[in-house]
C-alpha cells in the first residue's frame, strides 16, 4: 500500500474530496486552523494501516490526529510525539529531525516519556473513564499511540463558550465522575495524573466524562526521577513547583478542586505561588451562587496549600462533596453495558445487592445476552455491593470470563472496584459493569 492516499477527506475519509472541499461532509480545508508544516499531511498512512486525517488538537509536545483504521474499518485517533522547538519535518513532510545537535538529548528523553504515557494509558484500558489506548509504535523518527476517537468537547471549552451555563448539579456530576475515575487510577493502578484541569476533562456526546492527557502522569512508589511536572498555573498545587516535594493522590485532589471552583464560578484561582505569598480567593459560599456552606468547606479543605492537612484521597473528596449536597439529590445506579459484539450499545441498570445472572437463556437469565453463540446459557453472576462500593463476579460458563487477558477461575467469586470490563467467552463480546450517579 502506498504511504500517501490522495484525494481523501481529512474529516470523513470519503473520496468526495477535491480542491480542499468535501462534497460528502462539507469539510473545508481553508477553515482548518491546524493545517500547516508542523503536522503530517492528510492522507499519510502509518504502519500501512492508519490513514491520517485532520488535526484534533496540538500542544507543546504532541499532535492528535483523526485517523481511519483501514484494517478495522473504523475511525480512531493517533497522538504523535512532536515537541515544539526541538524538531522539524524533513523534506518528505513525514520524518522528524532535530533542529540542532543540541536538541537530540532532550528530544530522546521526551520520546521516552511519551512512550511511558502510552504504557500508562494501555495499563488503564479497563477504566471506562480514561480514553482507551491499545497500541504504540515508532515510525518517522518519532513515536505514536492509537486511541479511541472521542466525539465531544472538553469542560474548558464549554465554560469559555458561554452558550449555556452549566448548572451546579451538572458541574458536580462531571467532577464526581472524574473523581471516581481518578480514585481508580490512584488506588488500583498507582498512578497520579498531575495535570488535571478543565481542558483535560472531556465530555462526550453521550454524556460520558473522560479523563485525558496523561503526558505528565507518574507511577507512585518510584524513585524521585522526573518528579516535576508541567505546571498548570491556576490548577497545580505548591508541591508541583518543587523537585523535592512529595506528590501523591492529594496532588490531583487539589487540581480537581481548583477545576470545580473554576467551573462553578468562571474565575481562576490565584496560582499556588501567589497564594503562598498571601494572595487569597473568595470561598464559594461568599459568591452568591446558591452553593451551600458545606460544599464550600469541602472545596476549601481540598485546596489547602499544606499537602499534609489537605484532603488526601479522591474518596475523601467525593465523600465531602456528596455529603454536602442536599439529601436525596443523588443516587448510585449500577449498570451493565455491552461495548463490543452483536448487542453493542445495549445497557441495563441492575439492582444493588441482588445477584444478577447473565447468559443466553430467556427463562433463567436475569440479563439476557443471546449473541454471540459461545455465550453460555448462564454465563456469569454479577452483584453490586452498595455498602463497600464493590462488585463481585463469578464465572459459571463453559468458555469463560476474561479480565485483562486472564480467564477467571470457574466458580470462584472475584471482587472489583467499578467500573470494570470483561470479555465473555471471547473478544467477540465485551461488557462493562459500573456505577453512575444520577441527580434528581
């Protein structure tokens, strides 16, 4: 296959594209602000598989493209390592080359960090609130990783757009979903994000919240190498300004609380450095937004400059916010969704505390997944335990239940912190079991 496909639309990947205009989707190249010499040309093919389309976003260290996966016949996204000021495109408009001999070392170090971001994201693939990432590779003297394509907008764009102001309840729901995701990332994967901000909370068109951009993430328990992170001026806590300070889950708690404050008020907090010099902010309860004193106090506790006295974990932050919301306004709703297979898109709510039988049987299964045919008559049993917020899964099938590539022992009950994904019998059927919070 040639490495460049001509006359293909960078947006919908049809062949009705000519002179910068697509007759199929209406895409116009002249209106694309990202097109330029810094990016790959539309139609470039990576790994003889991924046809590059338009740029979805770019920052100081990477460029994200909308991409067509020729093998799977589906749209996805690819992130390319592209540090601004350290590289340029060669004459072939593909290959990266350092701008000078002096940038080779920093370019190589950044490339290693980029590949570590890909490894972190692939380790988090079972978390439905983190963008799915399933492959990384090196080509063109740089590196790439392949992610799910997200159709939506980040929280920062919504707030800055101003077309419709989000309600307190809507903002709280977004922040709580992000907190639940980060709690799983912290406790199960031992990773801290270190760059939480409105721009890195993504809202899809089907109302899911995704935490994105793990370029500054760090695995807990490692030595102190590369302990500093790219500081997000109004959202990073004091410890991120120092190479000697300890960082942990409380680091992300501060950033998420700062994000919550900004989303509710539209106002930035003073930077941590300015706060250490005495500059203060107005507590939420004093702004006349109808936000209760207890919610305001929970946010203030999460924004303490002293990391030792600050709210330590996402679970503590969640409890502080949820306990402060008016009684009866929220409820946890466990669910099962089919993500892959003939019934993809089907979703069911399940009853807390009740054992739910999943399988093909119309008469015996509480939740029927009749296809594909290697699903057993009764395949597994799922129970959500509201008291400890865990779910249990027991395989009772012929062909197995698989988690992270490993088959669960038949008949044994396993406990998981939701959300979690399983394969039933084979890769032909993937389900997700999780909990969402509804506001009423």
